[in-house]
C-alpha cells in the first residue's frame, strides 16, 4: 500500500524507491511532505525488505526486485509515473524507465555502475557484509549507542555526513530494518550492472552525492557518463550516500526540478548541473 497520504488526482504521480536494506518510511519520511503539494506520492517497500512483498525464492535476484516494483505500478494503475530513487532504488528507476514505465527519472547515487572485474561490486558486497555483522554484534547495545549524537554520526558515516541529525529512535529503527532484510546479500552478490542507455526513453537526471562514501563519485562518474551519455548529471553538495538524511529539502527540490514541477530555474540552486 502507498505509504504517503492520498492527494488530488490532478497531481501527477511520483513513485519513490528506497535503497538496499531500508524501508520507504525510513528513507523518504522527511521528503514526502515536501513533495505532496506538487505530486501524488507513492513509496513502496522493496521485495524482501520490511513491509515489502516476501521473497518468493532465494536467492533474491535483481530481476525479482525490479519485477516486483513494476507489479506495484500495475497494481496502482501507474502506467508512466515520475520515478525517484536512491542507490538500489535509483537502479530500479532506471530499469523501469528502460521498460517504458517512467515519465522522468531522478536517480540519486544509483547502484549498478560497476564493470565486471573492476572490483567495485565485490568491495560493496564486503561493505554490506561487514555492516550487517557489526549491526548484529552491537544489536543489544544499539539503543544505548544511538542515544549519543556523536556515535550516531560515526555509526552512519557510510550513508550520511550528518547522521547525528537523525533521532535515536529513527537510527535504531533503521538498524533493525537492516538486519531484517535477508535479501541484501543475495541482491548485491548477484551478477548485474546498469547496461548502456544511449537513447533515453524519458528525461533522466543522475544525481551524485558529493561525499558519497558507499559509491564514491570519483570511482563511478566515468562509467555513468559513458553508459547514460544523454542524461543530465548533477552533484549535490554537502551530502552523503543517502542524501535524504543530510538535507531532505535539497533532495525534494532536486526531485521537483526533475519532474518539472518547479521549473528549470531551480537547477541553479542544486549544485553542479551538466549534461553528459
């Protein structure tokens, strides 16, 4: 079911897709209220994630994840909504656009822009395995750890520059969700990557976080520009891999500029904006 409140049917639909090991509420909770004046917002939970459809098989594949997202669009009568996603969700948005299911795409630090043999995907897999192990080991003391703003910032440093701005309850909920997503390792360990998309099926904006520690800009930018040469490429200043945690207002404005809800003039306030 949509997480967001229902709005006027005259507003174009916007679907928000969250990242690996998260939930729609944790990822987009602060952003959704900033979008509903302009869009009817939908925020599904991914297959194999808390609140999402259960995995029908293991291991869960990336095709299962994208198929489930497309099924969600079908169930809600969303033929070609605007799509915005972060990390895994950004990959999903691009793939749904490839299938002709998007009016526009705003892809925030999308996963999948590695090359077989370059070591980037195995490095990411290792990062997630270590993070899950640490989350499991520290689970009994997590409520105490997350009371400290300093420790929240340190614990969340791979995903945000300012993890301390999240409340202790929200940080703990995210940790629980991370451990409750058994499909994480299945998905990231699969054989997949973003294929080239020269002729875009719709307007696509690739938005990379300036301080992305999970998918560092320097390691991925060349691949992004080579595979989606017609996409608009932007860098969001002062934010980490999950920019919604650091600056939900900036993320909302970026999405609205992509959908055209606020017009192109807004782009000058969003950081570096270039066409590939």
